[in-house]
C-alpha cells in the first residue's frame, strides 16, 4: 500500500502557484481550469498496488467469514447478506483512486452491517488518509470508532471478549490512520524536495541568463566607449574635408593623417575587444585596460586632433587610484570629449578630475556653447545612457545637462574606498 499515489495538501508559498505532478493531482479535474479531464492511465506499479490492496481486503474478509459462520443465532439470510456486502465492498476498492472520500464514507455503514467488509473498510480508510487532509480522516475515523463498540455489542466475537474486541478494533483503526499519515507526509516531503529542486534549477537558469545579459551589456558598453571616440574623429575630419574642399593643403594632410590614425586605432581596439570575447577574460586578454594615469594621453590625442582641451588634474598620484575606478573615470572623460567634439566643435573643453580616498573621485567635463554653426552629426544619445549605467554599476552617480549660456556639463562622482 505504500506505493499508492496520494493527492497531498499543497503547502503555502506566498505569491507562488503550487504545481504538482499529474500523477498526484485529482485525475478528475484539470489543474488550471478545474474542468473534468480524462483520467490518466494506471501504470504497472499502480496495478500492482491496487491488486495488493484488493487481495488484502479479500484475505481479511475471508478471516471474518470464519467468524461469521461461528456466530450463534445469526440468521442464514443475514449471513448471506454479510458476504454479499463484503464482496461488493472489495470490488468497490477499484474506485478508491477516483473517489477516496465517497468510498470511505460509504464503508462506514457497510462495515457496521457486514463483518466481511472490514478489510475493505481498512483499505478505504488508509486511502482516505493518504489522499485527503486530516479533517476528513478525523470525521470518518471518529464515526467508525464510535460505532465499533456498538457493533461488537450487537455481534460479539465468539473467540474474543468484548473489551478485547473493542481494543483491537481501536488499535487497528489507529494503526491504519498512522500509517496513512506517515505515507502522506513522506509523499509531501518528496514533492517539496522536487519542487525545491525545480525552483533551484529555474533560479540557476535565471541567474545564468542574467549574468550573460549583464556581460553582453558590459561588452556593448565597452565597445561603444572605445570605438565611438575613434569613429567620431573619422566623422568630424571626413566631414571637414567634405565641406571644405578648398582647405589649405597642410590642413588636408593633417586631417587625412588623423583619419588614417583613427582608423588604425579603431581597428586595433576592435581586435582587442574580439580578443577579450574569445578569451572570456576582460582583465587579462588583449592590451592593458586604460586607467586614470592614461588620461593625459587621451587629452593629448584630442589636442592633436584639433580640439581645445584644458585638463585640471587635482589627484596627486593617479597611479594610486584603483584600476576599475580609474578605468571608469577614463571612459567617462573619453565619451564626454567625443560628444564635445561632435556637438561643440571649436569650443574649449575643460576636464576636471579631483578626489581622494574615502572622499570619492569627481570627474567634471564642461564645454561652452559652440562658436559657430554645428554641422549635423548622427548621434543616438546612447553614450550618456551608457555612462550613467557605468557610474551606477561602480556605486556612483552621474548628472548631465545643458547650462544657461548654451554650454553642456557632465559631472560624475565615483566612490573611492
């Protein structure tokens, strides 16, 4: 009987729907809509369990039949009725999976009338205990215990005294209920373990998916920050050559040199990012990542490209800045210089870096209104969004916006532990 499949009482998980395997759900209802559905076919194990329960009930009924034959003064017609009811009760056990409560309730009056139906009553009570909450078992088992003393008073056992008969019936009922509750608890425990395992697998898959998404976002942000600077140089100087075909030869040569150098650097940066993707380690693959100490080189490169940049550096020892913090500050300054070159050509850009340990690192990039007409340069605004995300991931904050005089300022604060 331990192989019987119960319908456990779903445990309480706030905000989460409890899903059970189809083998333990009520086969008469669909779990989503509650509408009737086709019953699942019995497995080979189910058939073995059902046959075992049937044979057990028949065996107990045959033992009770011997007692019925020994009862003195029992009419022959009543003895035949007892046997017929016992046979019908054993046959009804094949319905115990579908109607455990109805079968157990029907067995109470049948067992009060028929002694040979006692085995079927025990199996029905066990099935009810396994499949239904304890309140059903308490009602059915309590009524059975109340009727047992009256049954043995009306039909005393020829081999046992009245107290022993009542005592053994109480022990048998208690053992049946206890065994059923043990099986039910074991099944519920196994189901909870399976549910936890499924939830753990789902959460692990979600964590892995989130990690992949964050990695893709980090790679996309890095590609934008690295390549946007180079490609903006290409766009600006190519646009200058397009709109000023009559420019002096020296200026054309300088612009062509900047375009060539920027294209070469962009290709190198792209190869570096591809190397990082292949190696799977952004810290060890490719060329060394920029730090705050490389900010001077970035400003010098921008000046060579024709920008007016003023660097106001108040960090005494840039090499003491943590690598991740310096890289974030470098990328912020790089993106701001790129935007200033696109949207405020000819304006003087001021880059201010200040801070100390436990006070944080502040990066401020400001440019006034452009001195002349700004040629149309494509832009999606993703750079500032990426900078905000980068600063937030580093535990800091970033603010940006236009000023009253037509200029633009970006101010970022990053924690420096």
